[in-house]
């Protein structure tokens, strides 16, 4: 799947899948939160790419959009806030998720 020309919404869904998968499992609650952000067909393509990619490939894809979609502090904070919402979707904000959010914040500086 090509991702170089992704819209913000496609990038956003990919990042939220990354957040949801922090504990190694994307729950139904997390899916219900993420999937409506895109038309079903687009979400299916983004989801497929996410689950076919290695951890390193996922990070490479996210970093590829760093300047385009996280270029300002407000852009970055919007993504971080949405990641927090995913983390809290089914069980609250656990330590591993706090660490992931911190790492993502540093990655997008």
C-alpha cells in the first residue's frame, strides 16, 4: 500500500493504531474509537498496512509525516490528545502507555 500521499486522516488512524497496539493488542473498544475516523475502505487499508509492518517500519512511516502533520506544537498536541483517548478507551492510562506517549512526544520534536 502506498502511504506517501496519505491524508491527515489516514496518518491519524495509523498513529492511533500504533497507540492502541502499545500493549500488543488492539481491543474492540479501541477499534470502535479509531475506525470512524476514515471511510471503511480507507481504514481497512491503513489497518492492513499497520499489521503487516514491523515495529521499525511503523516508526519510519510515522516519522515520514512528522513535518507534514506534526509541524507545530498545536498539531503535535492534537495527536497526543487523541492517543491519550485511545489509551483510556478500555482500561485507563497504564504505565506502558504513559511511556509510549512520552516516547512519541520526543520522537515528534
